[in-house]
C-alpha cells in the first residue's frame, strides 16, 4: 500500500473515478429505525489473556499519514473495568521517532489514572476518574488536537480540556495505534480493558476520515468512505453479538418439564415434578428450589407461563382442566393432584389477555387430532371454557404466538396440521399469519405463503417476538421431519410473507412430543433468548441461548471491503479510461446494428453468446458506470428483489406478491429462453387451481397492473408473441440477472473488468432468496453453479501475492452460494495465511468445520495444515 497524504488534493480525480467505476449501492434490506441501536465498537482483550492474544488496532498498518497542518484525532472510549486497567489507550508515533501516548495507569502512586505522555517525559496533561465522572461501561468522548502552528497539544476528555506546549516542530508523519502494537522500538503488549468506536481523524477545515467500527471485515475495517483500511488483531466486535447465538446454560431436569420467562428481569423459569429452576441472564447465575408443597400438573404436555402483569408463575394443562399458581415465598403449587394423565394438547400456544385478566390457549395436538380452539381459563369456575370467535384458523400445533400490546391483538403464525383436523387427511405445514383481537375475539388473516411441492416442512417455536415499530416479528424455525436438527432465527414482515434468516444456527434434537423450543425477548438485557428441551432417557436436557437485540445477519455487519480509490490507483485508472474509450467506440458501432430491445437476443440455454458479446458487455458496464451513479431504472434480483424507477425512487413496495412473481417469471424466462414464457406455463405456475376463463382474467388483470409499474421504471415492455410473453429491456434499464447471465455466457474468459462487475452483482447474495417457489429452484441452482464455476476458474489466473484482495472477495462470494464450498475454503485460508493472518485463517477453518458437521453429520476430512498447504 502506498503512503497516504491527507493534504493531497484529489477531489476532481475522485469525482471522475466515481463516475467511471461506481455501478450500484449495496442493498441494505429491512432496517430497524425505531428499535434499539445495535451495540457496536471494538472490544480489546487485556491482561486476562496472554500477550499474543491481546487486541490491537492500527490506523496506519503500512505507511503513515502525512499531515502538515493542524489536525485532531477523536474517538469514543469505554472501560470495561477500572481496576487492573493499565495499558496504552492510544500510541501516536510522529516522524517514526517520537511517541505521544495516552496511557491508563490506575492504582499507580506516581501517575494519575489517565496520562498523556510525550516522548517519555512526565505528563503535564492528566485526569483522574473522579475528575471526569468516569464509570465502567460508560462511553466518554476523547479528542487530541495538534495545533502545529502554535505548538500546542489540546486534550478534551468528557468535555474537560487541558493544554500543554508541543516541544517539537516539523512533525509531518503520524502513525496511530490503539492497544498493542509491534512497531519497532515502540512495541508494546500492555492493553487496557477498553472498548472504542467512532474513531476519526480530521485535518482542520477538511473532510473527516472516520471508522465507526460497526461493520467490519475479518481482521480489518475500512473507514466510512471505504478508502482507508485499519487492521485489527485479536478483535472482538460488539456488533457480532447480534449475529451469533451464545450458549448461556445447560441443565438437566426430571419429568413433567416446562419453561417460562420474565422479560422485565431477564429470568428463565423451568420446573419439573420436584423443583423450580431460575436462571438470571444479568449475572449468569443458576438456582433451584425444591417444592415444599403441591405439584405441577402430572402430564407430559403441561406448560408454564409467567404473567408480566400480575407477576404470577402458572402451570396448566387443558385436558385435566387445571391451572395452578406458584407461591414463590412458600415454594408451593396450588395443585396437589399427582394422578398421571395422557396428554391431549401437545405444543399448544398460550398468552395472558389483560382485557379480561385471563390465560388463553390456542391449538395443540393429541389422539391423532389437531386442534384450533381458543380456550380461556375461568378463575371463578376453575375450568377451561371455549372462546367464541369471529372466524377460524385451520387446526394445528407447533405454531408460534405472540402479543401486540399496542393494538390489543395476538399474532398466530404457522404450524403443522390439516384443514380437517384429522392427522390422516393431508397434514401439512402452514405458513400463514393471523391476528386474534383481545377484545372482540375476531380472527383476521393477514397473509399466507404457499409452500412449494417437495419443500421440507418447517415448524416454529411456541412463541414469537413482535417488533411493532418496524412491522416485523422474530420466530425460531426448524425442519419437522428430522431428529438431528438445527434451529434458525427468522424475521418476517407483518404486512407480507417476506422473510430472512438471521444469525447462525442452534443444534436441536427434535422428537415431536418429547422436544420443545421457545423464543423470548429480555427487556432487562436487550437479548433474544432461545430455549430448547429434549428427552434423554427419563430426564430432560434444557439448553439456553442468547443473542443481542435486535438480531442481525452476517451480511448486515460484515463490511464490503472493496477499497476506495487511492492516489496510487490514479494512473492505472486513467489508462483504463483511455482503453475503455476505444472499446466503447467499437461497442457503439456494434450496438448500432443491434435492435434497441436487446433482451430478446440474450444468450439462450442452448447456444453460446456471440464473440461480440464481450464488447457489448463492456459497453454496458462502462455506460452504466457513467450514467447510473445512482440507482435509476434498475432491477435487482441478486440478494433480494428490489426495483428503482426512472427518478431513482425505490418502488419495490408497489409490487404485490402475485405481481412480483409474475414479473420474475417473465423476466427470468425471457433471459434464458428465446421465446420467453408461454401463457399456459404461466397459468400452471400462478393459478393452477382456477379454470381457463378465471385464470385468463387473473392473468390479464395482473399483467395490466405490471405494465403500469414497468412504465415507471423506464424503457421496459411486455411483448406477446404467439401466446408467449417476453420482457423487452431498453438500453437505459439495467437488470443485474440479465447482465450476469450475459457475462457468464460469454465465450471469452473473464477479464479484470468483467470479473469486477460480476462480483459487484453476485456478492449481494443469492438469486431472489425471499421468493420460495418450486419453479424457481432450477434457475437458482443453475445460476449459483455457473457463478461458482466461473469465479473458481478465474481465481486460477490470479496471483496470491498481487491479487489477494480479489481472491478473498471471490471466496466470500462463493460462500454466499455454497457455505461449505471446499475450494473457497482453500482460497480463503491460503490467502489469509500468506498475508500473515494465521489466526484469522484458523478461525475461518474452524467455522467451516462446524458448518460442515451441522450439514453432513460427519467431520471434515482435511486438517487445517492440509488446507493451507
């Protein structure tokens, strides 16, 4: 990496570069604007680990910054503890010979708690914890300002400013190290237990370079303009706690198990026939109390509920007509009956209705029947009574339920059952969402997602967590027909059946009645809590997992590490522009002879693209680089369906589920097949249960609506040729699937330019991940295989020492399509190892091995040394 000069004037160059190279803005997916802000920042491992495992962050991993005028460095700092907290918060090395250190020195008689030490002289600027009201885990802003003209150094900590003379002149280069560093004679491994974020360097009256330390790569993080890289060793990124489940506790209990949760205090309750167990998320402590009197309900389908409004813990069973409260003070249950009863309401859902101050249940399974009644416990008659509802829900169990407090409604989602309620008559998984009005008992169906034939049955946790502010909910999901299983956290929209998988997976052994899974929100610790239970002989093993709220996917936190343009790239870019100009001219000549509507001549499945396709693709790349700095007239299919109109407005929300699927059907078939898609095939996919007349009417109405939306996008039309529908795409409209298909079908091998463009599209994610239909599977599989094959073939032409960044991007992209691709693992680990990042390579290897084990139930056959050799 070449030296970086903050003084160099590059504005005009950057404008030109951005105009030529920028194609797209990364898709962000659903945002959580009103939910709690995710925790983020870099946490430093300190004296609690060996020296080799301590954390460092270098803002200047290779060359120093050259700064000739006044500047300041600022950051937010939080100490994890204030004792045993000695170490270098920040070491600034000027001219590679002068150290300026911000040092934490509590419990040291000769120094203050916080000291600024210049070239090893006694500190003139210093603070004590009480001076600035410093407390553990409290963010405080710190600023160090260099006034080179007046030779002053000014430090501001939590708004309190101190100044001293700067005893040096002609300071020109600066290196910045947080925590440990290994720079020559300034090497240190003394690291305080701290967390930093919002690191910024600003030359006075100039733009700020800022590392938020929110999104990150593996061992490196770019600034907010994707230009300046900082390198971290042994990092712990707080944001990752929003993407990874942490196994918090495991314990074994006896027969008649049940689980509940107190959101306000973050307490998990579990009970068996002899004990009540409590686990506190805040301190990780586990307690169990022997029951002195009474018993929980003696049936394997009993359930536990903590009622926030009344602070009561109740155990109940529908079949035996019991609801028993627990007396915390005297450790006793109200129920005393120990007669065992066969269960009849497995996996029913429960909630407390504050409107009439009663416990309600829904659904369940027993004696070969699925249930769909809402039941209410009448405290006067001490009996369960059926609730009369307006509307019904098909019988089911293994569904999820959660309350929407602001709207006095309960949500019921998914499950497994049958329309008749009979297990023998076409049981199926349901993917539908209903509301139950707590006041009127009216049932309303919000949406339904049809499962594709051959798709594995997915069922859900007993509870779901509603995020009303962002109109979504979270639920745990797992395959119904597997014993050695896994759980995934899903996020669904409240308004339509769009969903995405978040976080990593949780192992789960599912044996129907003898297994249980639930999800809770801890308001006390801002975490989601997953609880699993499964039977082992005559006992039950309970596992607790936590993840910070709101949960995120790995794509939400991993930074796109395509760097910005540095001065060193300028001359190669100018050469690229000149060469490209010549090729554009040739491309224009070729394109002048082509039809205006070029989608109709896209490469077909049976024929390779003509040789002129490479020039045509390069033309498209360059044209859209110039003309599409913003998302204008763009259709995205990779990473999720998204459409921008000719004014650059996101109009994705205007596409209903049916119109979206209609559009995608015509679009994808038009790219792959010369004729497009027949109206008969369209009818079979979208309206298979309707007669010819009804299907034709539905098709015509929806195509009319679709044409209206296409007019908003730009020059894109639907043409009807002899009962075949084909999408004609004008030159001013860009579709990523269309362009990627053309690149993949080109006879010529990838060039650096086409590879860069291919990666910009396909690294966004899989093709239409949120649309799950049977007909789309073959298209997804085909494009995924072709992307992987072409990228692997191109990787063989690259030099590890020169093209390491491209190789890492290729490996990361392939992992998006195939999480256990062994060739990508070799590329990733080999490149990281050759860059000296052995521990990072090993981390990736360990993650791969874990995923391999989860999917194949067997160990990965190659050792780490074999992979990197």
